[in-house]
């Protein structure tokens, strides 16, 4: 028995007479065209949305947007690879009507329309809300790290620059010693000539000048990346790298179908301080006044939580446990009991600490200070409690709200545990399945545009899958 036999390469055949016959009716390409067809590109701010009467005609921004969305949906992000797809991929030929833009034109589209691409993402969210794909009640928030288009070796901080300047000074010292001792060396000993040492010293001098300039910059900026100026050093997400240069992408995901609501690219490695900002963005995107937000302990900030609760956001946030200097057993902060009715603390020895004054920390947090200096002065246990004249107990000004949130999180463990499956769904799809782990562009505006395309592609794929299960197709009209 032989192998299966295909068609002879020289056999003539009647192919479909038009490209449209190669694309099925329910294909993703038709959905892309239906979506971009009804967009107001002028209002969204796309370059070349309006054609001029003179000069070379530009490519239609709708076609270029279709090309990028198709590429991100099929794990093709490079402008050169997208150009190659336009030459050989029948589906892309259908999308572009046979046009083949060069790689520079494709790259410039993403660069020139950074704000418009972010607006496109939000426009698609609005459309999906009309389809009922967002529950608009419960959200999960988390950040994920993407590597920047920058080398770790081109990223400098104060320690790195100081160490390099020290190595340069040592090399200069070694070469100077060689010059002084060159005449004393045995003739049979091989060592660099004076001319070679002079050339090396000049190179070291130039290198030292560069690092001295870097040292001045890192003292002002903290970190300096000579490739991507906006990227920062942060803990890497996997790949066996402890640290890498990258960005932190804050992402809000709706719990109904795990659709992305909004995002923000930040250069801060930690998530702290972003809870209130991201929930406000989510409220604007969903056009709601109240919602529930699930977040991990990286977002636990009393100031943020209180601001969210005041603005209609019900928070479920895991509590972080402060690790500070321990007192003697029985005299730590948690051993002082608060009486809410009388607004005072009772110390382990039974003394009552009354409210004395307000205190503002350098971090911006406001505290209420409770003391009982007469009782502390006479207490036999004072050496175990404090080294100062009296013990101060600090209570956050918003502690009542924080206590409510802590209790709510403890009492709703099952609801809170859904956070990971909600927010990790898009991260797993985009990073693990699609392989989007590193940005191609540099600087924060361009990186934001890349993220908008990736997240828009994710939402679009989710939309198509959801409607396929119901055997319907979304009507973007």
C-alpha cells in the first residue's frame, strides 16, 4: 500500500474566482471588518483618517487596524512578519484587498496612533457592554509584568555605576603602575607596550566620563535605562529571571465572562497605590457608580481602601501584616484593645489610653494618637512596654472603614478566592498561550498602544467564542 496521493503540481485547476470565496461567512476576518467599518476614525484621532487632496494617497487606517488585530489574534506582532503575511496569507489579502504595505508603514501606524489605539480598546468595551458581556458588578484587579525592549545590561542604578567607576579606577591604577615599572621588568617578560597602555588609558578615560554622567543622572532619577528611558527594574514574572527591566500593567477584569474592562501601564514595580485609580477607571468604562473589587494584599493601602469605600466601591482586599520591632510578650500593638463606644484603648495592664491629638505620617497617612502619660509614669511594666516617657498607640483616622473591609474579606472567603481565576485568565491567555511576554516598542506611550492591541485582541477573541457557543455572531452595527 502506498502513501496518500495529492494533486500534481503541474495540474491545472479552476481556483475560486475571487478572494471572498476563501473566507467563510463566520470567519474572524469578517468580524474585524464589521467592527472597524462603523468606527469614527476622525473622532478617535487616527492619523490619515481624513485624506488630503494632494500628495501620495495613504493606506486606509481601517485596513491597517484590521492587519494589526489579525496579527495579534494569530500571534504575529512584528511589522516585518505582518508584511510577509500580506504577501502569502489569503485571509490577510482579503482584509487588505490585495495591498501590501511595507514594514515601515506598518510600524509607523502603531507609532503614530498610540492614543487612538487606546481609544479603540475603550470603544470595543462600550460595544461589548451593549451585548451584555459585562456583569458590571464584580471586578478583579491585579498587575502583571512584561519585559521591556531593553537589556538588563543597559539599565543602571547608583550601585551599578559606583561599582563600575571603582573598577575603572582600579584598571587605571594598574596601567599606571605598569608604565612606571615598565623599565624595571625583565626583557623576557611579556607585557603591553607603553603605546598600548596609553591607548587603553584613553579608552578608560572616555568610559569614566560616560559613567560619571550616568552617576549624576541616577542621583536625580534613581534609575536610568539608556535603551528604553521609561522602563524600570522590577521582579520578573517567570522565565527563571529574578529581576528584569520592564513595565507593570494594571488590569481590571469583569467576573461575568473574564473580559478586560480597562488597564494602565505603570513604571512602579509594586501594585500599592493603584486600587483607587483603577477602580475609578473601571467605573468610568462601565458607566456605573457602584461595584465590588477583589484585589490581593499588594493593593492593601488604608488610604486607597478608604477612598474606594467613599466612592461606592465595595472592596475585598487581603490584609498585609505589618512586621516591625517586637515589644515584650503581651505589650505589642495588637495587645491593646480598642473600645469603640468610648473611643479609647485599654492596655494589657488595664489602663485607659485616651485620644490626645492627630498625627500625620510622612507617607500621608493620618493617625489618631492615644496616650495615658500619668499611668505610664507609675506603671511597673513600663520598661517592657516602651523606652519613652509614655506609650503611644496610633490608630488610623480611617481605621473604622479598614476594620469593616477586613471583616468583609474574612467573612467572604469563597467570593474572594474567585479573584485569581478571574484576573489570571487574560494573563494566562496573552502571556502563556499567545507568547506575549515582551514589548516590541519602547517608551510608555508606545508600550500602552501595544497593550491596547493585545487586550483588544483578547476581548475580541472572547467575544467571538462566547457568541459561537450561542451560534450567533456579534452585530457591531
